[in-house]
């Protein structure tokens, strides 16, 4: 069977064209409603806005993943996605009008009507087109699929397929790979059992089959896998599309798997989290913009705070330290020096006061190494310039240079020191699957109040598994709120 392979937005080119069609119809309708059906041609400002709308819609389709899993989305999720797309496109048009100072010549009513009509029309077109695609089975356009697996997995496999199938294939029969032909049941899960491993080729030879989905176990011996592999090769050569689920496991939810090509080999790659090119591009772009703005901020802070550090503790203003970055890569992290020069040497004598019992992080209730900090005779702690730098997170502003260089990200996981890294168990390394960040989920979930390292790991992995650009924005917002709240309580 010949199968055209398309990836990304190109796979849903029909939806892309329909989106653009809905946008153009919405724009023209809005213009006619505002200016009348017998109005003459539109001013040039309107056509500039129209071009902006088209470009904005293409950017949304390409970067926002709005077409991803579109055939599996329900009515409510589709409604939300269409609302987001309409909102972003409308904001782009407003920004364009503001940039070219053409707001006076362009009707605000047209802008609002275009966004509203686009949302409504795009939603109706999408759900209608998805219904047409799903109903193609009535026209005998669906692919007939055989599902081949061991009997112990059939229930789980069918559950996954029924949950995620989008109507382009129909399950025509089951093949039990671990049963003899004479022992086959008539059906399982309401689907007929049509063959065993031995009779699979004979069945496909005499019946209509477009696709064969095979669930294999990598742990099976070569003696069992090899005959099946030869049979699958012959079936593929006959024109049937053979799809292999090469490692069906119930515990595979902890990581993601994908098929890739490496050095001419087809490989199965297992990762904690995979991101698309668009997601990675968006995150890096946000890091670059934030890094540039942060470097300007760091320069201002350095001019103001630098002399205060020198007065109370002569020495370098910038503190450099080796930290562990993504996947164990070593990098130099920069901070404003908030501690005395021999802070690292004095760390050993203070380990007994560490609030984190397992030593995976280093936190003290009172750290005498901080510049200006001291304990008064009555036991109260007097804060110094170093404490205020740390409380207001000003000591971290030089890390924007690390972000700009690509060593760090605005949002990520806390980069461990070398001695902390050496104590890591293997599963702890998963928290460094992303670039470390200036701020992160565990910082805004309790900041320095969290002393259980396992809880830190849990929050970091939650961030990695649930990461979206929106999550980064929420964490950044919470970080700013936390800093201002702490500043206001001083």
C-alpha cells in the first residue's frame, strides 16, 4: 500500500486553507456590515490590515500547535482553540494599526466584528469538516486495519485505539500472536478474531486489508521474534502498510518514545519529554528577548549595588561558580557576590547546620557568610546588603547573561553545584533534562521553604512533563509577584 507521509501542519493543509477562507469571509462580511453592502472599494488601510490578518493566522497555525491532534479534539476543546486563534489574530491587527498609526482611518467595529465572525465561522467549519472526515466510512473510504498482539494485551490495545482513533481507519479483525489457529476464539471486545501468527499471511492474501498494526515485546527471544519479522517483511512487500508498536508497556507513561533515523538506522528514541521545533524556537526566542532585557537591568543594578558590595566586602563584584546544566554539561554561572570571599571554604564547617538533611542542597537559617549579616547578642539576626540582594533576587540578575549565551533559560530547574551533582541518584538526573532556569516551579511553589529534595525533584519533573509556553509565562508572573511581595514586606 502506498502511503503519503506528511508531518506537522502540512498533514492538515485542508484545515489550514479552511481557516484562511473563514478569516477572509469574516473580514469581508465585517466590512460590508459596517460600511454597507453597496459601499465602494476599501481604503488602503483596510487591505494592510487584511494582509496582517493573513500573516497572523499563518503564524498562529505554525507556532501555536492549533492543528495538532485536531481530529481528536472534542467540541469544547475546539471551541477554546478557535477562541484563542481569533483573539491572537485580532491582537495582531490592533498592534499593526497602532504601529502604522492608522487607527483613525480604520473602523474599530470592523476589527471587533472580524474577530467575532472569524471565531464563530472557523469553529463551525472545523467541526463540520471533521464530521465529514469521520463519516467517510459510509463511502468505504476508511482503511481496513488488522490488529495483531498477544491475547493478554488485546484489551489495552483496543482501549488505546478507541480512545485515540479519529475515524480514518476501522478495525476489521484481530490477530492473536500467542494462540494456535485451532484455539482461536470467535471474537474479543466485539471484534472478530481472524487469524493467528501462522495463518496471518494466508488471511491477508485473501481478504481486504490496508493496514496491519503489530504490537511486539522487545523482551521476547529472537527465536520468537525472527519468524514474525520475516512474515511482516513479506506482508509489507505485498503492499499492506505494516505499523509496529515495538515496545508496548504499561509503565511507558513516564517517558516519551519516537521513531527517528540515526546514521542510516531506524531507531526508537526514549526521552523524558520531547518538544517540537516550534516549541523549542518559541522558548529560545523568549529567552533571547528576556536575556537582552535582563542584561540591561543587570547593568543598572551593577552600577547601583556594585559600590555597596565593594565597601562592605572588598573584592570581585561578580561571583563565578561552576554549575551543572542540561544533561550534566558543566557551565560557569554568574551572580552578584552576596557572600564574603572565603564563603566556599567556610561551607564545610557549616554543613552541620544545613536544613536539607541529605545534603542534596545547602540551606541555612542564618548564614554568617552573607555580606553584612550578623547575629546580635540577643539572638536576633541583622540583615546586611547580601541578604537584601538575595531576598529581592538581585544577586541573580547577571544570570541573564547565561540565558543569552544559552547555558540557562528564563524558566527551568535549579542548576546544582558539583558536590550536589555527585550525590545524585540516576533518577535525579531527569530534572536536568531541560536547561536550568533563573526561576522555576519549585521556587514559586515555596521558594526556600522547601527543604525536601525529593519534593524539589517532583516539582521539577512536573514542570518538564507539563511544560508549555503558557506555563513559563505563569511561572514568570508568579516570580515577579513573589519578589514584589517580599520587597513590600521588608
